[in-house]
């Protein structure tokens, strides 16, 4: 990482790392919602799992957008 681009590549790595975290959180949230609706409909944990899954899904979506990145060169 440091040998092939120096400090200029550092921002790109951080951006991609945040994007992968976002994709992972969105997938976990979506899978949690599907599992929640499919298996925990009558359970006491239904509302708790639903809220956590929605927070993960929406929170992960904030990490993904590519249009927020501006390259001024």
C-alpha cells in the first residue's frame, strides 16, 4: 500500500474500506430482516431484531454512496 502510491493512495484505501463496511452492514441488515419476517413473526424478539436490522441496513447505506466522493485535480 505505501510502496505503490505513497500517501496519495491512502484516501482511496480508506474510501474503499468504508464502502466495504457499508456493503457488509447492508447485507447483514437485509438478511436480518428476511430471517426476522420468516422465522420470528410471533416471537418476543420480533421488534428488537427488526429495529436492529433496519438500523444496520440504513446505516450501512450511508457508507456506500459513490457520488459523495469528489476528486479535485
